[in-house]
């Protein structure tokens, strides 16, 4: 993962230049205008690096350092000063911890990137993919879904779509990502109960704010449902990943152009580093619209059930994952077991 960067800068020209440099490199960025807002947003975002324009904050760096270290969520996060003034040499006699680095304005894009890359590499020990938490399952999915992807999980009723999403949520929480789930399938209580039955305990993550669960109630919104949902997920774009399980009810009264517009809005969020997973019932849209939806998404996992002898088997086809580390196109047969979660069943065992 490229990394999350908080920029504290009230100069519109320098802020625009700096954001452009960072986003072209794939970094997730958030801009705030002042120190108080920066401290508030940082506790939610948990950035890997903080950039502070000292010319606009107008505080000595010792005071800046002191303010940052008061907040537990960012106490260990390195910060870099952007300044045209230079550091007062007398400041070095202070007991305050100095900034990780200083970048003097005006600077070029490559100068900025050269400063921040080693700082982010030192902090970023997380996976660069969405993981199920199951190495065998990840391997069948091309190594995992790359971050920043718009992923479609599609299938018929009972094919295991929600279980797959819950497995992805579990794996991503274990990799220290911050998630939001918009769900028409569960309440908070029923989700916790379902996942506990699979030995996937998310209660601590909920209490710590690492996972936000938002039930989707769209029955009275009609054709406005997708617009309202897009606004809601945009408000959570400071999180690393957003799961929508499922989109089916929100699409009920919307035209095909609205559905595609919603997904294009999701793609814009993905371009800023957010990973979005959308669940869809295969029979809720026309074949023509489904083809267009699939083409918009970076990854496509298709689930179905098949009868094999006396058994009803769940199958998952990994039809597309752009940027996957390994070959995709695998067909996976799996079962869902209480206390275990998703378990791959070898095809020869299924047929036997």
C-alpha cells in the first residue's frame, strides 16, 4: 500500500500542488486547513505521515511536535515540516522531538517524494491487497484483490456472497485497515452474531472504531436511493475500505444510467486510494446492464451454487482481477462451516 498522508496547509496554491504530487503517486491524502482540524481528522484517519506547512500554521515546530504527541493515535506518526523560513538553530537545544524531516519551499515534486518515501517504507508493513485471512483462499484469488480496486461480488441467492464479504472484512481488520460496511442484509447485532458463529469476532474492532456498520434503509427513497448512498459512502472515504452488501435494494427504482453513475462515483473514490467492494444479486438487473457493470469494475468474483450428485456446492469463479500478483480465472468450490468460516473443498473430493 502506498500510504496515507495528512496535509495541514491553508495556502490554496501550495496545497493544490502538494496534493497533486501525492495523488499522482497513488498516496491516499486528506487536506485540512489548520492544526485543530488536523488533530481531529488524524485521530480518525490514522495517517502514516503528516505534512505540515509551518508558514500557514504559524507555530514553532516544538509546539507542533508537542501537540501531535498528545494524541495517542498519532503519537508515533512521523511529521515533515514544509517551510520557507528555515528552522531556528536555537530550537535544536529544545527537549522536543524534532520533525522527521524538513522540506524548504519552493520545492519540486521529486524533492517531496524523495523525502516521504523512506518514511512511509519504514511504517508500511501491511499487505497491499484485500485478504480473506486465509492464505489458500487468497492464492486462488490471484494473491488477493489489490488495494484501490472497485470489486464486484455477484451471485444468486444463497451462493455465499455475504459470507465472502465477512471473510474479507475479517482479513482486512487483521491487516489493520479501517473499514465501513453499508448493509441491507444485517443489523449490527445480527452481523456480530453471524461472524461470531464463524469464529470471526469483530466486537473489539467495532468498539475501537476500526469498523463502522451502517444499515441501508432505502425503501422510501425511490430513485434517489443511489445518490443518497453515494453521499453516505463518500462521507466515509477517509477509511481504507468500504463494503456494500448489497446494492440490490438501492437499485430497485433506479434507471441503468443511475446505476452506472453510482459506480463511476465509486471509481472516483477508488482513484483516491479507497477500496470498494460491491455485492449484487445477479438476477436483479438485465443481462445488458450486468455486462456494463462488470466492465466498470476492476475485479469480479462470481458466486453460484451447483448440484453435484446429492450435494449442493457453492462455487466461486475469479473472472477478473486487474493488477493481481498471480494468475486468475480459478474456479473454487467451498463450504461454510460453523466455527471455521469458508473452507475450500478440492474439486475431486466434491465429485467423489
